[in-house]
C-alpha cells in the first residue's frame, strides 16, 4: 500500500476479491472469529500489520473510507503484501454500510481512550465486530455515542496517551481469544492452531450461539 503522499486520492479504489469465482469463500470471510473494522485509517503500515493479524487469527477486515492510502492490487504487490488477496478485506463508504454488511450488528465493541471501561470487562464472542478509529484522533465522539455501553479500552500506565493502532488491534484480538479459550469456545489444536471447540478451525464451522 502507498500513502496519500504518493498521489493517491482517497476513495478511488475498491478492494477486489481475487479468488476464482467458483472457489468457496475462505472461512475467515464466511464465519470469522471477529470482524475488525478500521474507521478512516491513515497509516498504511498499520493497516498492513492489522491485515496480517486478521488472516493469522481467522478474522475479517473491514476498511471504512476515506482511506489515506492506496489499496490497489499494484500498491499491495509493491508493498510486499502477498497475503492481501487471501485476506480479501472489504472497503465500505461509511460506517453504516459496514454495519449493514456484518451480521448481528448489536455485537459491537468500540475501542477508544474516551472511556474507563477496559476490554477485560467485555465478553468478546465469535463474530463480534471490533471497531477502531484512525491513528490521529481515534473515533469521533458521535460514533462512540452511537453505541452506549459498548466503549472499551486497553489499560495503560498512568499519564500514557495511547497505543499504536496495530498493536491495539492485535492485543484486543488475542485477549478475545484468551476469553474464548477459557469459556471453551476455542481450543488450541495440533501445531498451536486456533480451533473452534466444535472441531473446526477458527473461522470455520457453524457460527457460535454465544452472541
């Protein structure tokens, strides 16, 4: 991916599914562990790292425009994102478009530093949507206010301002995995794989009824 400094005009490109039309959709798209939604992300390296976390953990990635970088196939190839086509992230013109595309939109966790409630107090379940803001200012307050009782944060040392976005997303995903392991919704399979407790790999099998 390239940044706006390379001449990209936000909103110009759509992510394309590169798999053959007759091929079955990968499990992380049909039944993801989490839906990871980035609201107007600004730094391409962060989004690339989050994409790596998503595909490694069986999550779906949603990018909400405007984006401050180019996500064309050429740009991703130039950035060495060989997994991007398999990840097949979806771009949305607005938050509402994203929510309309995700099942059970009431299962949303809004990550922001504008709350005292930590992610440790949330009960993360398979299929939940984890919403994160852009690097400069996070989520707009009007977005946070749309989801009362759903705002959470990662705890930090006193007087520290924030975590890197890619770091925060990865930490939230693995905290959710730990919760689901403790509840028996997931298990660690052969080769340290993340498996659904029903026997399928994370992102595969029937959706959890724990929503």
